[in-house]
């Protein structure tokens, strides 16, 4: 059985007998060594045909300017690129962040804790401009060796404790204050399941769908198809859960909602990647109901303003060092 594809594909293209199953026995199309660019589909099974536009070399090398958005900050190595200490404020918690969905999770959490009366959750929020490479400064890398926001330094004990990864930060804060995380049993398991669902799922939404739909230098049908399908599948997972349950972990609002809302709430409102129409987000009525309910929480409204450097000037609080900053230090007030 010949499973090789011709370099030039006749129109309409029918792939060789045995199809992808036969092909997989030879290690492709899943193998990275198979050429990528998509031109046509098989008339029978709609599988993609490929051409020889790109053949991976034997050894990958870094093309600094690959044309993609964020190419200026992406690199294949870790560690600091320059010396720069981080500022430290007066509060027990020091947050170094930016109001992307991953950053907003933590500022909403801190504002919720303060609203619940936990004075120990007072925090200084310092702005990390990731497009300028602030995450590669030596001070930031010492708090998060992964060089990504958000990063937290908990200075409430005898020794500062660093916490990175937004899910770990939410869990650290929930356990520290005994709040927004069920104490045990099935409710705690459900909460942690949705929290970790978010941590595992969002990279397919952001790094997969968002990257290829909005940021890649060219539109690749295969990649956009694959990740649009996954984004819609994830929305359906949430929609089905929220059809049966007010919040993700049950009747109570928890860190699971705080983790999921900034990503999937924004997506279902058409605020991520300008993809609302493309993904038919109106189909997910239960996610919309849940999104709108959380958006009305005062802590959620405050949290999304912190470390925000875009949008209406009145919605941007670049740094937060005091509760009164929301009234006095937004960009419209400082102008
Ligand atoms: N899994 C991490 C993801 C954090 C992340 O991807 N942060 C992005 C902004 S949303 C970032 O700092 N990117 C800068 C970079 O990649 O250099 C978390 O949840 O904390």
C-alpha cells in the first residue's frame, strides 16, 4: 500500500487507500517530520492534504523574528536577561502582575478576601509589563523562574514565601485564609477538579485557539479548525455543568469560579480574540448567566481593574497599594 502523498496535489484530492489509519502505521501525519501547510481536503473523508511548503530541518534552530505577535519576548531559554530588583511595598502580600486573564484571577481573589474581612489579604500590586520584558528581570525570575505573571511574594511570615502559577496562588490564599475553598469531602474535590481543569484547559484556548486565530503571522486552516473545535468543546463542558449548578463547585462561589471566569467569561462575552461570532458564543446560555452574575460582584469589578493598561482610562489602575486607589488613582484621575 502506497501511503505517500504527492508533492503537488490534484484537485479534488483523494488520499491513498487505507487513509490516515494506514498512514499512521508509518508514523505520520502525527509525526512532526511530515510537511505541514494545508491546501486541500480529501473529497471522501475531508482529511487535509499537505504540500511541501515547510519541511522541518533535522535540528530546530531559533528564528528570532518569526513574524508572530510576541516574537520579541519569546525565546527558547529560561532565566534572567538583566538585573532588576523588584519593588516592595508596605503590605503582607506583594503581587507582580498584569491584568491578563491569568493576572485577573489573583486580583479578584485578593479583592474577594478583603471584601470578606480578611485584613491580612492587603496587597501591593506592581505592574509587570510583559511586552517590555519585565518578566525577565532578575528580581522577577527569583519569584517566578518561569518568567510569567502572576507572581506573589507572601511576606506575612518570618521568611518571604514565593508562589507562582495562578492556580497555586489561588490555592495558597484560599488555604491561608480558610476562604472560597470548601473544607473537605466532595465539595472540595469538585472545586479542585474545576480549578485544575482550568489550568489544563486554558493553554489550548490561549496558546492554541487564540494564538492561531489572532496572533500567528498567517491563518492555518488546520490549526484554527482544531483549536476552534477544542474551544467550543470546553465551552460545552462548562455549559453542561452550569446548567445543573449555580457555580462550578456547587451552590457556593469558590476559587474554581475565580480561575475560570477571567478566561471563559471573557470568551463567551466575545471579549477574547474578537472571536464571539466565529465561535457562536451565544449558544452557551448557562455560561453567559454565570458570567454575568460574577461580573456584578464588586470584588470582581475591582479585581479586573488592577494592573490593567488598556481599555477605558477609568478602568485602568496600573498599580494598587491601597483600597482608596480605585477612587483616586485610575488613569482618568491621574491624567
Ligand atoms: N500557567 C501560568 C500561565 C501564566 C502566563 O501564561 N502568563 C502570561 C500572561 S497571561 C505571561 O506572563 N507571558 C509572558 C511571557 O510568556 O513571556 C499561570 O496560570 O500562572
